[in-house]
């Protein structure tokens, strides 16, 4: 009796791999159909149509990333797919859609803060949505990297503020020390305490 290859047990069977590909394609078709119905209905607001557009664009980016990954893994593993990647591949179109939606809000924030006439709502027309669609597709394709970059930006913003608070505390301590309100030992202890804060 031959021993089973341990890596062989971690690969999806061909039927499961086909199901994974079909899931991504069906998910795409359903969201695109929903988008077409939504955009053609006059009673829906432009914002809702825009949100649905970037949601679908992000999902398309996630699906594209999935298909690229599927074919890469299938080529490397001789037509088999690793089981450990099954759940991430099912979830990626959803995370891509959410990331695409999130990219619209981040993009709108940047455009609104940088543009003089941003209140006109350029995203209400199809031509105005195109840049947001492109960013949503990219964000959906690289959802994990997109969120990591946003996390780094947030961390930088918040740590910079903490650093500014630290400097202002040190300046106050220095002023108290110069005015003789606190002595050298108290100043050193308080300064060390402020510098140890995160």
C-alpha cells in the first residue's frame, strides 16, 4: 500500500475547482445584471447607482484576482487547487466589492477636499463615474494591499498626532522647569514618563 502524498490531501478535486470558478462567474453575472436593472430605473437616485457601480467594479476586480490566482495555482499544481485557499477564494469577490465601495468614499473625500467645484457631483454621470470605477477595480483586485495601505495611512496620521501631543507636553514641562515650578528631579521623571508613552 502506497502512502498518500500529504500535499495531495490539501488540494481541491477537479469538481470542486470547477465549482469555485463557476461561483466567481455567476456572482459576477448576478451583480452586473443587478447593476443594469438599477441604472435603467429612473426612480433610483444617482448616488445609489454610483454606489452599485463601484460595488460591482470592486467585485469584478476581486473576481479577476481570483481567476488569475486559480489559473496560477492550477498550472503549478497540475490541475489541482490547494484546499487551504478555498475560503479566501470564495470570499474575495465580496471583499473586492466592499473595497471598491470603500475606494469610492476615499476617492470622493480626496476629490472634495482638493477640487473647487466638487459640489457639482461629477460622479452622477457615467463619464464622472469612470475614474471611480477604475479605482474600484484596482482596489478590488488588490483588496488586501489596499486595506494595508489605508491602515498604514491611518497609523501614520494617528501616531503623528500622538507625537505632536508628546512635544506639546514636553514644551509645557520645560516651561514649568524654567519658571522654577518643578525641580530637576521632577522634570526628569515627568519627561521620561512622557517619552515612554505610545
